[in-house]
C-alpha cells in the first residue's frame, strides 16, 4: 500500500504521537540510549517467550515460579515506562534525562525485589523488615509515577484514593470506616504478597497477554494488517457504501492483531476514512464508522483484549469457554454495524467503488462460495480426524510430524501467492480509484492466516493453555516473518536472498521491540489495578460498596446494571480498558450477582464480567474523552466531539447487548445445544438488525415514529421471548417447602429446582436469596438429601436446615444451619418461550408491508 495516502505530514506526526503516547511511549532517543531502549524491549519479549516455552524444563535452567516471573515482568515494564514515556509534554523526546535514568533503575530494582530476595522473603512471611518496607514504599511511588506517564493521571489518582482509604480507615465516616492498616501491613499486602500489585492481574499480563500482544505485533509487521485491509476492500468495496463496509470488516480482522482501539483506528483509518468520504460519508460519519468498528475489535474472539484473559482467572473458567460465551454477541454486533453502514448508504443513495473483478453470474458466485465452504469443511475434517489417528500412532514423533506438515503447508501457500503479483491499493485521495481483484488479493497473503488457524487449533481443539497456544503461534509467526521474503523472492526468481534474510531478521527485531513497547501500558495498568484489588481485599470495602449500591438501587437489578454501566463509562474516560475492567469487576460484579439472587434472577458470573468488559470498551467511544474518536477525527479532519457522539450512536447496539445477555443467557450459549445455538444466532442477528433499523430511523424507507417503536418492541421480543411467555405461562410450579423431600424424589436427576432461602449473611443481617439446586442421583428423596449432605427439620409448617455436611454439595451451594426454605419451584414443561417469535415476526411483516407500500408511492410520485 502506498504511503502518500496518509495525508499531510503534520497530521501524520499528530497521529503517530497520539498512538505513541497512549500505547508505546512517545520518546525515541538517539544514539546509545536509543539502542539500549530497543535492546531491553527486545530482551523483554525474548524473556516472555522463554518462560512460555517448554525449553526451561528441558534444559533445567531458567525455570521461574509464578511470583518470580511477575516480578521480572514488572521490573521490565517499570524500567521501560521511565525510558519510553517523558515526564511532561515539554520533556525531551530525543534523549533521556538523568533523573529518568535514576528512576528507571530504582523502579526496576523495586519491581524485581520479589525475584532478587525471594528466598529471604519466603523465610519471613507476613513479617516485613524495614528494608522491605522502604523498597515497597519507593516501589509504589514509582509505580504511580509510571502510571501517570504511561496512562495519564486518572488511574494513578484512583489507586492513591484506595491507598489512602486503607491507611485512614478509622477516620472514615459512617459505614465507610474500618479498623485501618499499618504502613508495614499495607506494604506487606500490596508489595510483598500476591494479593496486591503482584496479584492475578499482573499474573495474567505475564502469562497470557504479553504473548498475544507480541503475536499481534509480529503479524502486523509481517504485513497482515495491510493484507486484511486489501482483502476487505476487494470483497466489499463495490457495494453501496462499500468502503465503510470494508472498514468494518478490515477493523474486525485487524482487531485480531491489535489490542488497542486507537492503534486500530489509525492503522486502518488512514486508508478507510478517505475512501468513505469519497463515496459520500461526512467527515464525522466516516470517523465514527471507523471508531465503532475498531473499538469492537477488542470483543471479537479468538484474540480479545487483555481483560478477556483476566476473566479466565476471575471467573474460573477456561479461555475456550470465554471465547464461546463472547463469540455470538461480538459477531452479531459486527453484522449489525455492516447493516448500519448499509442503511446510511441507502439514506444518502451512495454508490460503491469500481470493481476490478470480472463479471460473474449470481449462480456462479453462489456455487463458487458453496464449493469453497465445502472444501474448507472437508479439509477441517481430514485434518481433525487425521491428527486424531496420527498422534497415537506416531507417539512422541507426532509433534515433529505436525511441525513438518505446517512447513509444507506454508511453502505451498507461498507458492500459490508467488503466482500472483504483489498488490498495492491506490491512493484513496486520488481522483480515480479502482479496487484490487479479489482472487489475487486473497491468494497473495494466505500464509498470514496460518498462524491464526494454529492459534485457534491449539486453543479450541488441543485445549492448550492460552499462553502455550500463543507461544506456538508466535513461533510459527517468527519463522514466517524471517523466511517469507527470501522464499517468495526465490519462487519469483527475483531479489537477493542474503538481503531478504537481513530484512526478515530486521522485521523480527522490530516486531519484538514493538510488542514489548505496546505492553508497557498494559503491564503498568495491571500492576496498578492490583493496588485497588488489594485494597478491596484488605479493607472489605467491597462489602461496604455492596450495601451502598443496594441502597441507591433500592434493590432493583436494572438500576444497579445502569449504575455499573455509567461507572464503567466514567472510569473509562481515564482508565484503559483492562484497568477499568479490573476495578469495576472487583467492586461491582459480586454485588450484581448477589442482588440478582435476591431478586430471583440467577445471573452467571461470566455474564456479569462480560457486561463490565463491554462498557469498559465503550468508554473509548463515549464523548467527551473517547480517545479513539479523537484519533479518528485527526484522520478525517472532522470535529472530535461530533465524531464521538456519532460513534456512540452507531455503538448503541453494543451498549444494548450486555443488558440483553444478562437477562437471556442463551445469547452467551450457556446450556444450549448446537442446534439451539444456530437458531439463536439466526434469530438474534435478525433482532439486532431490526434494532439497528429502529435506532437509525430507516429500514426500507424512513421510519414513522410508531414504526421505530414497533421495531424496538419486535427486537426486544426476539431477544427475550421469555419476558412475555412467563406472563402467559409460568415455567415453574410451586410446591410446599415441607414437601421438599418428596419433590426431590419425584423429579429426574439433573433437574434444577429453584429455591428461595431465608437466613443471615456473614454479618448476621437478615438475607433472602434464590439458588439453583441440581437434583442428585438417588432412589428416593431421602437418599438424594443424604447425597446432597443436607438434613431438614419440619416444624410448624416450616422447612428449616438442621445440618449441612462439611464439604458437601449443599455446603458448596450455600446452605447453612438454621436457614429456612421459603419457596420450592419445580420446572414443568410449559409452552416453549420461542412461540413468542411468531407474533413478533407477524408484526415485523406488517411494518415491512407498510414501508414497502410507502416506498412504492414515493417512487411513483418522484417519477411523476
């Protein structure tokens, strides 16, 4: 792709500064300091690859435990933060002042203290000496300063508030007061254990996130970002509003390789935004489309933002399950954005760009698509069952065979690509533009898809850990980035092999440095967010906040969800997505689950965490401080605030989805079969398109106000049919609590009963809540009660818990002595909730008929 499309040099510099200041650090020193900076960044990447690989265990050298790895990880992050990020806007960019050298070295020592003195610290747990406290105090102060430089003041201020709250507990007013902690206790908890700075968040950054960021940096450096943009434009550029549709798809694919909304906007936006303006989009709308699509890249599996990896630890489920639950909402959201762009094109009667593809009949296009799909499915089945047969047959040699097979496939893909010329998109600002042909564009870069396929295979099929999956995908990416130039040159009988190898090695070096520099902010953010999590666990402020939120929400779940969404958006104005997610999920996720249980809505924990995650991402869009909107406005030349509002308008579908999947967990594919999943996907997609048409005020023609209301009602019914069906036909029948044993014996094992329980919380206050009770095996009700580890006593028409066996299933579910069972609800096969789809589709047909008739009348009037 040519470089002159990037507009004026001043805008180019502004964009580079914006990305650098938010992602990789704005300082690029010259001379020896510059070489040292990039060398340490590359060394960090190599360290992360080393600890993720099996090599340390094979050579029995360089094996680090989790705490040591986190300590070294933070030492690198803090050192590079002071090296790469200037203290002030007026600070020099081309050299590193002496005070920054001092702080960088001190920060690296404090960060690495847990590693350097691990054995001594292990011998005095919970009893820090003065040296430990001094290092901890200096370390926290330097971490806060690194946070201010890399991420701005907001996260630093939030962390300082929680530190102050920890120390000043006795002087806090009312319910906020607590016994307080000493300075020694604070430093021990925050800096010398894995409860604070070196907690789960930093552990996830060390184990998972770095490798995925590095994988993305290498993939982008190899040329995959440009390839994805070209493919998207060749496929979609000729449709109505085609460049905008291509921007959505390109940004979705680029989201695989970029965990940053701002970097995604700048990477794809410098090409897509001018082309959108060419076909009729205003500056603000072109920027808003790019923002809406780029921000959504973080919610698109399999490579989601850093917060998704934290869910693995916080929710306690495998990353594969996080992908499964997040996949449907993300895909629906992207499809809806393409449709929104289509509606904008229809409103303005826009046209696409000129296609270079030879004309083909529709039948040939459909047959070609189906043939390609069939070939892909057959290939997948052959690979899946072939490996399933080969691995037991080959034993230990299977890994070498698979590696050789990957190399062969890679060489075949390069040979296919070498038969086509390298393609470059024209300058989007030029007066005439012709899109590239689809076939040559797709074929010339198929090797970039291979590492992504390997990553998905390792995650989904082999069920390797996210860190190990990313490691093997990165190893393949390193091989590709070094070898693709010389091999392609040989296949095309051109170029110089030695020169091409040097260029490949340089690309690898730059990729290692870029990956590390992109990780500085994430490493610092997860460490600082650990301060907040540590303060919550040390002071119990989470329980206090639960009481405050419950009072403010008056016990209404919808209100607490709104409070959570607003808090996420407010915090997201200054906090990166990862830190925002950690703070809000630590404070409010348990509150939402608890309040849901009290209201009879048993919300799965993953649904709550995805809710927080979505609104943390939305903060990059929301005015007045949506940084992605400012980046897009810099590209488009539009007004950043208006761009932000337009992007938020386009992103309403993303804001609506979390509320929907909280109340209808089918959208997260929880406890649904494959057939149900496909049906839910189809209906939910239609529902989201209808929602988009309602919010955009246009479907076949401009909506009347009552049509928009009807469309919203239809979309809601398709998304949550149970809301209406439960009013018509209650899916549960109630049984007397005293008959609980008989009910337990009369239903099939595995059936889930709903119980309302009255008892006391941890502080002795009255608490009424709901729970699900999976019915265990057993011949009768008494045996099933015994298998649960539960003894009941019936007196005066009441069913009271008399005994709960320690460690039993009943204990795990939350039963406790002296609780009373108030309600027993037994599921019964009533009418399926999906029946409500029928009237919804009938009303939708009526709206379509009204709009079609009005459009025909308008056409006749216009022709007359």
